[in-house]
């Protein structure tokens, strides 16, 4: 189906109007601008069937990036997502039917030449889905020439990044390694070594991938989780179960969680479950410093007695500022009818709110104090904690002038 020239002109005019627009779009309006941009792409999709014209129009859409991003606050990412995902998807749809792959490669290159906002590289990052190796190698050659003639270091690395992307798509780790070294030199940071290892692993070269990870110091914790995931894959493919268990155990102990524990069991064998869990509980209980992730691990594993002992023994270390960790723990012990530990945690949360004195959080604090009132009725032994009456009297004395807080509490 041939698209009438008049409709094509209208679409081009809409793209031109986007480039001419000057009104600033505030953060709250960015979602509306994103809808407007998607509507333009939808009109292209509905009115244009010819793959060449479609690719050219979407490429033209990408060239609106400067005028669009210069005049909007896209902190939410709504507008950027249209370029990175919606426009990319439409381009792929047309490009997969575009028979002249040489012309298509030239269009991708032309569109990529001015990528000041980092959205046009969506085309390069998906190039293997619509170009053959011949065109991908040609693009690599062009980007290498651009890098070699570029005097600005940031711009040069941008062209190297394009080569790296294409190298990964071609499963050419040697080219990826050569390009990364050209961009950053032989003294690569940890992230560079990890990326090179990942490129070799993707191509099926586990030994070279491992050699690059071994260049990283054992004391280097940057992206340690990613390092361990790569090592688990490598040792798994190489059949080294002992090394796999070692990495899995190290990864679990770095930040204990039920998920990592179960991953360790898959490697070590489920017959190790009770023994390993008992050992870890003892290690946690013997460690003086409070770890909220360890506390969460104990509750996730339904080791509630151990979790209570752990938290009560470290009550002075509780900091209610870490509410994202403390609140789930408090709610868990409340639901389990373990009022002493629940009270301990709700007190930490309430103390933090009252200490900070931010009125917007007083509603939460009032609810916590109300919960403490109710929990106190079921506590038979306060152990080392102040009884609720003493605690409530103390906060009334210290924070009695926070009338906004007490007004909220009295309404409950």
C-alpha cells in the first residue's frame, strides 16, 4: 500500500513542529508530552506501510530529541522512554522489512551522528535484529574512524561505546576487549574488567572470561554481586562444583537472604539445609554488630526465636531512620503475637519520627504510639525494656510541645 504524498508531508510537518516548539514543559506535564510523542509514532504506524519511508520517518523522529529535551523536565523519564522503547520498536518493525540493508545501515549511521541525549543509540543497540554481519562490520568501521578522528575524550568514548555494542551483538569478544582498552587504556577500572569478562562469557569462552575476573582484587567489592553471578555461571559451565559452592556461600554471607540461601542449596545439595542453616544462625547470633538484613533473613526463614533474641540483644543499635527495614519486622512480630519485640521495633520507629520533628510523618508516629498502647496490654515481662507507661511518660515529657503530633494521636 502506497502512502499518499500528502499524508507523508503532514507527518513530516508534525515532526518539524516538534523541532520548532519552544514552550517549556514542566515535570508534571512530561507525561502529557510523552503521550503527544507516542501519538505521532502511532500516526506513522497507521499511515505508512512502506518500510523505507517508515524507517526514514522514525529516524526523523529521533532527530527531534534536542528540541524536545531542551524544553522539558524529564526527571520521571516518561519522554526518554518514548525514544528508547516506543520509537525503537517501531523502527525495528519497519527495518525488518527493509530489503536494502546497505541503505538501512547508512540511515542508522546518519541518525547516530548527533546523539547528544543518549537516546539514538537505541538503533545501534538493536542493529543485529535488522542488519546482516556485513552491514554491522561496516558500521563498526565507520564508528572506529569517527573515534580515531575525535579530539574530545568524551565524544571518542561515545563512538567506542557504539563499537562495543555492535561487538557484543556479533559475539566478538576480542573486538570488544580491544575497543574497551582503546577507550580506557590498559589500567582498566573494575567495571571494564567485568564487562570484558561478560562479553567473553556471552560468546562461550568461559576460560578467558574467568581470566578477566581473576584480574580483579579479591578485596574489590564494586559490583561484587555481578562478579559472583558471572563466576557461578562460569564454574557451572566448567563443571567446577566446589568453586561454585564457594562463590555461592560467599555471596550469601555478604548479604543473607532466603533467595541466596536457596540458590546455595541448589548448588550444595538440599541435604545440607538444616546443618548449614543452624551454622548460619549461630554465626549471626555471635556477631555483635546489628545487621537488619540478617534479622530479616531469620524471620524469612521462620526462625522467630532466634530473630527475637538477636534484636533484643542489640536494642540500643536499632535506628528508626531505617524504617524500610524496621517496619516489616515490626509488622511481622506484631502479627505473630510477639508483643515485646514488636514494641521494641515500633519504639525505634516512633523515636526517629519524634526526633526528626517533621510534621508530615506525625501521622505514622501517632499510629505507632497507638499500636504500642495496644501491644503493652499483652506484654507480661518487659525484661530489659522500660514498661510502656514509663516510655510513654518519657516521650510526653520530651516531646510534649509537638502539638501537631499529639493532636493526631488523640484522634485515633
